[in-house]
């Protein structure tokens, strides 16, 4: 049984300089010990995939792209105890070892034994093959495929009432944004906040800030459309980014925000971040820049004004704890996650979705594999 393979359609990147994907059939092995096969029902199109397609980050090729997925458990390998066939799950893309000091200390995102960044399952292999040999699921997920195989602990059960398209976002952009606010910045009610970048991650930060009771919540972007989305997600002010940003934020917050977030991954806006916070404030770095680009930060201002710089990786999430909390807040009407999805597409339209992202045109595209995987809202932005 273990050697059985099935043919699965997936969006594959071969490293071409145009950064385009082809949808092709690959072979997927049966789940090994401790693994499950998930029938993917929805997969988000995330900024991190674009970093790879645009050559900013190197990954093993050919790569099955996508890392933001929700679906249904379809097959379970030997030894799996916590999941049943038919369970609805959200996938965690950082497949931590579960045993080291970081994992047991509540920081699984810091586990250095995880092989997710090398597109490998925890045992150092992949379950994917094409005619020439192994293929590599991006971040050990490869969400843009009809089915995937992941370790049992990376598939987090979720309330069945959460639509799959919304659930997929919890696995990356929404989880990252929520975690940046709740776990990394520990925002409390009444604090002022600014968020640079109103894409899928930035809007999730805005929504989580509203949930936490922050005010004002100032969203910054370079496109008017994104700013409109930010106001709908809970921002109290929307500001076009530029040279005068620090002065505008200072005016709106009487001397600087308590907490500022960068959710783009541009070294220029990351360097600007400490200038937006008041003395004693926190600057949280969520966006991931290209490899090897240093930041320029005013050291005197940083030390003298006692500012804190916080690196945020995967929102400091503990997926098995935080994914269900996010789902609960959504089901209670406290997190407007439907509004974060701008466009639902088929897997064959994936290149259009990345092109729209490069042009700053869409909030979040989500690939849906069946019509009933989608919630109800449909917007063209
Ligand atoms: N100033 C303000 N906003 C900007 C600027 C700028 N100079 N340049 C781009 N933006 C905006 C874009 O208009 C877009 O709305 O930043 C947003 C980026 O959003 P997406 O491309 O949708 O990316 P997202 O998926 O949100 O990811 C953001 O977080 O996890 C990381 O790897 C991810 O680095 C990426 C970042
Ligand atoms: Zn992502």
C-alpha cells in the first residue's frame, strides 16, 4: 500500500525567469507512518509564493507552489491517532519537530529541525514525483494541488462551519496577521497602531487590531483600492505611503503610534518603521524582504527613545492553539475574514492571480477546487 501512487493535478514552478506556473499531473505517494492525505478544497495565493516566483528566494525545483490550504482528511497513514477521515483541517506550513526546547517552550515557529523551508517533510523526503524524479512541495505543503500529504500534526482540525476558502487563509495570512498582533505585539485595548501594506497579511493585522480594541488603526498603502479594503477591515484612518508618513502618523497619534507593523517585506518601509512609533513603542516586522538586504535604522533614536524591534515569523503561532481561536472569533462575527477574499479562481487561473498581485490589484485570490468550498461574498478587487 505504501508504494501506491495517485495522479494529482498541481501548479508547478520550474524556475523560469517569467515566474509562471504550469498545471500538470504529478504522482503523489500514499501517506507514510504518522502522515495524512488531504483533499485540498481551497488554497490561498500568498505573497511568499510570489517571492519565490520572482526569484527573490531560492527553493528546490520543480516546486509545487502554495502553502495556505484547507481541506478534508482523505487517507490516514499507520499510527495516526488524532485525525479521522472526513475531518476538516487547516494546514500549518511550519512543520516543527514537536520535541525540541523551542517546540516544547511554545515557540514551534523557531524550531530549527523543521525542514519546511527546504520543501521537505520532517523525515527529509517528499511524497511527490514527476517523470524525472522527486518534486518539492513549497514549505512542505504544496497547497496548489488537488491533494497533499502532510504530517498528522500539521493538519489542524477546524470547526466545519468555517467555509474552506476562509479556512485556507487561517493557515498563513490570517494566522500570521492575528499572531503578529496577539502573540508578538501583545496589543491591548486603547493602543494606537499603524500598519504599512494592506495586502492579505496587512488586512489580517488590521482586523486583529480591531478585535484587540486598538484605536486609532492607521492603514498605509500605495493603492487607493487597498486602503478602501483596509477601512472595511477595521482601519479608522487610511493614508497613502510616502515621505511625509511619519509626520502624518505623529499627527494622528499625538507623537507616534504605540505599535507599528510592516506587512510588505520592503527594506525601505521596514527601515521607516521605527520612526512611526512613540518613545517606548514597538515596531513589528512581519513582511519578509529579499535575502541579504540590510536595514538602515537610526541607532541613537532607537536606544535613546527605548523602542523595541520585534521580528515576527508566522505570527509566533502555536497552530493547534491559535487556528481554533481564530475560527471561533470568525464564527462569533468578530473577525470579518470573508471580506479579505477578493477573488475565487480555479487552479488554471493561478498565473492571472500572481499577475494581479504584482500589480497590487487584488486583496486575496483563493483557488477553490469545488464551488461549494467557497463562502458567499464575491468582490472584484
Ligand atoms: N508603501 C505602502 N504599501 C505598499 C508599498 C509601499 N511602498 N509597496 C507595496 N505596498 C502594498 C501593496 O499595494 C499591497 O497591498 O503592500 C501590500 C502587499 O501585499 P501582498 O502583495 O498581497 O502580500 P501579502 O500576501 O500580504 O504578504 C506581505 O508578508 O508574510 C509576508 O512573505 C509575505 O513579505 C510578504 C508580506
Ligand atoms: Zn503565506
